[in-house]
C-alpha cells in the first residue's frame, strides 16, 4: 500500500511539474509573442434581432505558437491574467481592435478586458489615451467585462464604469448568469448590455431551467433599460426562440464563426436575412 501510495505521489508530482512548466512557457512565450507576430485577432459579428444587421464585432485573440501550435485563449488568458503579461497583451489587443474598427463602415468593436486589466490603476485614463491616439470615438468601442471584475470591489468598479460610460464607451457584462452577481446589485453599475452566457443558450431547447434563465435575463435587462445580447447562438430554432423572447442582439456560429479582418469587413455590409 505504501509503494502504491508513493507511486501515486510521484505521478502527481510529475503532472504538477508538467503543468508548471507549461504555464511558465506560456508566460514567457506570451511576452515574446507580440514581437514574433504570433498573435492575431478574429472578429465575430453581433447582429440585431429585427433586421439581423451586423451592429458590431467582438474581437477575439488567437495565438499560434511555435512550440504547441494554436493555443486557445481560454487556456492562455487565465495564465496571462496571473502575471503582468496581461497588460502588454491587453494593450496589443486594444490597439489592434481600434485600428480595425476604423475599417468598419459603422459597427462597433467589442473588446474583452480581464479583471486584472480592469482593476489596473488609471484604467480609464489608459483606455481614453488609446482611443485618442487611434482617433476612434468611444461610442465605437464596447468594453466587455465579467462579473468577477466588478463584484470584488464593487464601489470602485461602479465608479470606473460610470466614468467610462460618461466618456461614451459602451459597457457589456459578459458571461452573465455564470458569476456571482446578485440581480439586485446590477443596478449600481453603468451598463449598456448583458451578454447571456452561451451555456444557457445551449441548454434552451433541452432544459426548461435554461429557457427560464434566458427569459429572466431578458426581462431583467428590459426592466433595467439594458440591451441583452445572446451569445453562442447556433441554430435557427434558437434564433426564433430568442427573437420571440425579446433578446436585443445575437451572436454565434449560426451567423458566423469569428473570422479574419478581411472577412469581417465583407460581413460588415451583409445582412443575414434574405
Ligand atoms: P468569451 O468572451 O465568452 O467569448 C466567446 C467565446 O465563444 C469565443 O471563444 C467564441 O469563439 C466562442 N463562440 C462564439 N459563438 C459560438 C457558438 O455559436 N458556439 C460555440 N460553441 N462557441 C462560440 P474563444 O475565442 O475561444 O474565446 C474564449 C474566451 O477567451 C473568451 O470567452 C474570453 O473569455 C477569452 N478571450 C478571448 N479573446 C480575448 C481577448 O482578446 N481578451 C481577453 N481578456 N479575453 C479573451
Ligand atoms: Ca466576451
Ligand atoms: Ca461571453
Ligand atoms: Ca465565456
């Protein structure tokens, strides 16, 4: 029993080493990825409920590494988030997205900010400087943050959001429904929209609970004067159900996967309704 125990420990240690080594490589790799040109952004259209017009694009980062091939942002963003690398990465993402929005006829670009970026001192000044340098109006930029970013220090977050909104940025609360936000507290934050997490959209056709949650979020959004964006929309049935339920906007593979800048510009003038 003792021997088996030790074996297990060793396997576990090796697993840990492997994990730590991977994290370290990712962290170092990210620091160089920008200069090496390994990063890119792809853009996924966000469409209006009625006319299915493309009203904006969410920018999503991609990293093609020499060593591991493409790594998902779901893997490397949390690693970057644990160190200051997130700032350099975030700056590159923002600057690239701002350069891109100039090429869209009138859509906004929706940029994801991690909690650490959002809590950075002088986040407001920093983002304002970036848009000014790029010559972009704040109204063409949507800032996506998650509940985690705002509920830890709600008072400070509320102030930051208020300032950003005063300046004309759009604010979207991402992955809504998965975090800890109390519905009650949502009122305190200057928001423009709620993005319903795709897990609820996914479950809509199968489980009554998911459908009920989707309906509640839409009603809540309406009651608070917020737009509601449904993400992860994959089927015509979901589109139908979401339109009936009154979602303001939709995003998902049903309309388009995230695409290259060139394709995004083509999609910008397309309408998804025949
Ligand atoms: P997210 O912000 O919730 O982004 C939506 C994710 O859902 C994207 O995954 C997108 O490609 C995927 N998606 C969109 N429509 C569908 C659909 O119909 N079905 C399915 N199954 N998936 C869909 P992606 O690009 O892999 O990004 C994963 C996460 O990584 C993002 O989740 C976000 O949290 C983070 N991330 C991505 N890009 C950035 C970035 O530039 N900055 C920051 N801070 N985080 C980012
Ligand atoms: Ca997002
Ligand atoms: Ca999301
Ligand atoms: Ca998500």
